[in-house]
C-alpha cells in the first residue's frame, strides 16, 4: 500500500502473523462494528420516535435530521486535527461512554413521557457530535496498531463492517422501533455503544503516536494541511465532490422516504423494517464482490457503474402503488440492489483513500472528506422536509432520488473513471515527504518518491558499514 507505514515495527514479535489471531485487532473490530451499528440504527430510531410518538411533521423531521448531521459540518476538521495528535483509543472509549449515557437518558425520558422534540434535538446533536470523534478516531487507529503487511486486510475488515453498518443499521433501527417501541429501541442503541466501549477498553497494546514537532502547530495550520493534501490529490478531490453530491441528495431522499413509506404507502413499522433489512444481504454480497470486481474490470469502471446502479434504483420507489404484499416485495428488491451496489462503492472508495494517504495524514484526510460529504447532509435533510411540505411526498421523492444521480455523473466525468485494475502507484500521489509537517518545516526538504528515499537509505547504511 503506498505511503503506508506501520505503527508497530517488524521486530515486534508480540503481533501474530495472522491478523485475526491478533486479540487487540479483534477487540478493535468488534468495538468498531458495534459502534457503527448503534450509530446508524440511531439515525433511524430518533426520526421514527419523532414521527410515531411525537407526531412530527415533515418540517420538524427535516430539522431533527439536520441537527443530528450538523456536527459533521461543524466539527469534522477540528476533530481530524485533534485525533492526529492524541491516542485514538482514548477518543473512542470516551465517545462510547457519552453516547451510551445520552441514549439511555433519552430512553428513560421517553418511557416516562418527558421527552419532547426540543430534548430530542439535544440528544440527536450530542450523539452526532460524539460519533464524529469516534468515526475519525477509528480510521486513524489501525495504522498505529498493526504491522504494515496487515494494513490491507485490517482496512478491508474495518471498512467492510462500517459500510455494512451504514446499510444494515437503519434496517435494524426500524425493526427495533416496530418490535419494541421507540424508547426501548433507543435503549437498545445504547447497548451497542456500551459493547463497543467494553471491547475497545480491553485493547492492551499501546498505540504509537505520530512524531510531534518541537513547536506544536496551531489547529488551523493542521486543518489547512489536511485540506491542502486532499485538494492536491486528484482522486480524493473527486471523492469529495461525489460524496457531497450523494450525501446531500441522499439525506433529502431519506427524509422524504421515512415519511413516504408509512404515510403514502400505509406500511406498518414492521413492514418498513423488513424492507430496509433487505439491504443487509445486499451489503454482504457487495463486500464479496468488492474483493474481486475492481481487479477484474478496473476500479474506475466498478465505481461509476456501481454508483449509477445504487443511486438509480431509488427512482423506482416513487412509482410504487398497489397491495402491501407487492409493494413490500418490490421494496425488498430495491433495497437489496441498493445494498449490494452501495457497499461495493463504499469499500472501493475507502481502499482508494487508504492507498494514497500517508499515515500522519489519515485522520485529517478522513475528516476532510467527512466534512465535505457529510457536511452537506444537514442541508439535504432540510431541503427534503421543505419539498415534502410544498410538493407532496411522491413528487419530492422522485426529485430527490433523481438528485442522487449527480454522484456517478461526477465520477464518470473525472479521472477517477479511468482508474485501471490496480490502485494508484506511489508516483501518482503527492510525495510523502511533503506532508510530514508544515511548509515551513519542509521547505529545506526535497520531495522524493518513496522508492528513491529507500534507495538512499540503503546507500547510507552501506557507507556506514
């Protein structure tokens, strides 16, 4: 993997040769998977609580979703700069505690009838803010925890579970609300965060930390370096634009979608949960396809075609009418296709980002892409609520689903579509030396490709001997 350097030296014999025999990695994976499931289930539990229990209208639902997504816009860049300087394990443990307490308090208040819309807005913002910390921290933690030769498999496992949780979590949240009621579903979400806390807390190995300059950089300078790196790398710049287009339209679509299914199609909570659950098997299939299709057909071809299929299939939803059995069956098929293609895109994009990002820039690169992509989600949610009130649910769903097609169009018109059967080589990305510090720290250094630096190190060792 280009630019990847291990946080654990090859001389560290305490790390097993097999990644899955590494107990600390298993604890990280279990904790990250539980946290992602809890996070994405909560994204559905809280809106359904507002709709089914508090009888929120379209505008109020849009505001609730926007408030929960606002931390991605407000905090991502600062969190990325912070995580690159501190221990990721500590950040993950503290955020898990915070989210467990917030959802537990919401569940108790809901059962007692004390939880109104203002309090629900506070809970949504708190959970969203803490999730930003966790999401950036876990993406930076792996390169500090395992050897260089284990990074590819480790990233594949973590990002596969993250992508699956993005798709399975909403289905799980819908099912919990239908079967247990919204307050108890919120308590169930808290249990996922508690499981994540217990698992990550048991990680024994002390993660290494990136070297800090003698004079620590101001947070704005670290944020600027992360932005500059992403903007200067063509692949990451395209990923940002495509992610922004998708997240904006998808947030608007989901706001209308969560109203369209129960109010326009008259589906019960269990039917909604069943339809959303079809994305789970689709995500599993997408994960398996992601291991083979890019190397066979090319990363660019797979990204563009999978994104077009994933986003385009939602255009079928506004056309649904008829009996509940036919409607639910069609929704099952639509969500299965969306899960398969969406997972394929997510895993492929994450592999691309990991391949072209240096270790010391992982947190800031992830935070920058999150800021640009997820930062558009609050605006999309507000737009979805506004359109639903002004144009009606069916028309609004058609318009917002059509907007999702902007993402594959952006990728198709960019160099990303021309990627071949291998990820970009070292020389295709900005030299690593240029991103080890600020411009003032590096102005006397000459940016060299990685293989040239290695050759010179070998020559120096030979001279010393």
